[in-house]
């Protein structure tokens, strides 16, 4: 028997996840939210603003060369086997120069990270964010674009007639094309490029809410905040950009 698309949605999949998932996640999802600000001093997470500040503080440690990345010892890894309490979900580009766990100066277990070329959304990406919100009770989702994004540059070249789209990468490139075409022409080529990178990150964040009833309800009920940030390759700094 075949299931229709309407009868088997991501919401149903989340609700019908097996006993093993419940055993691994259920207790931590119902417990008071705690996250490690340092490797030894967990505090109760008061809200999405606290999570955002924690992300920026960790990035400051990374920029200044003070990041210590706890939980990477054998004992630290063992402490995460039975439970984890990520304080945020991050959607970032798959670019090898952009590692959310590293640039946030955080520990193993701090972030629920999803990566795709140019932060392009598909059902797997959206469903993964829904899982983080529904089961891991994260209060903050951050979409991170980055300077010098090669995926955006490739789409710009195709739109300008300077390149072609290979079959294997057509889906992510189509996901970026709308953002590339939407930005008004600017005199400075670098500013024009940067504006397109920012627009792609903004559009991905907005599409999360448009495509997912679960995420839309969570934001409407003030159980979730969605932010957009950009990572500067040369400095290592994260900065918020308006949604």
C-alpha cells in the first residue's frame, strides 16, 4: 500500500519516531533547558537571546584565539553519549572554510548543525530543523551565510552567461538563483556580490518559516527565534544581518 504525501508529513514522522529515539531524547527534551557556557558551568537557558549571546561570545573567543573547545577529551565525549542539550540550530554553507562548531568557539554537543551548499533548503534540511525544535527543544535557529561564497559566485556566473549548470548541482544552484536576480545593481562589484550573499541567507531563513508549519507555529508561539548571520572569512567574525 502506498502512502499519500498528505498522509505522511514530516510532522507525522516526528510524532511516530521509534522508541529508541524517545529513550535517547525524550527525557532531555522535557528537562529544564541547560547549556554549557563553559566546559564546567551549565546555566539554565532563559531564551533565544541568551543562546544568541552565547553564540557571539563563543565567536569572540574564536576571533581572539581563546577558544578551548571542551568535551573533546575521552571523558568529555563520554558525557555526551546518553544526552545532549544543543543551545542552537545552525544552518550553514557546506564550504570547507566555514565550520560552525569551530567559529562559535563551542564544545561538542553545543550546536545542532546542518550544512548545504549556499544554505539551500530541501526537505531534508527543513525536516532536520524541525527535529531540532520539536525533539531537542532548541530556541534559536541561525542561518549563516559567508563572505566569498563560491556557490553564489557560480550562480552569478551562470546568470551572466559566463558558465553552465551541471546536472548534479542544478538543484542548489536553482535555490540560489532567485536571490542573485533579486538584488538591485550596485556600482561596486564587491558590494554587489556581498549583497547577493546576504540576500541568499535571508531568503533561506524566511523560507524555513514559509515551508514548515512546525517552525511557523513555534515562532508565532514565541518558542523559537530565527536569525541571520554572516561569517567573514578574513577575520573569523560572525555578525548579524537583518532578516
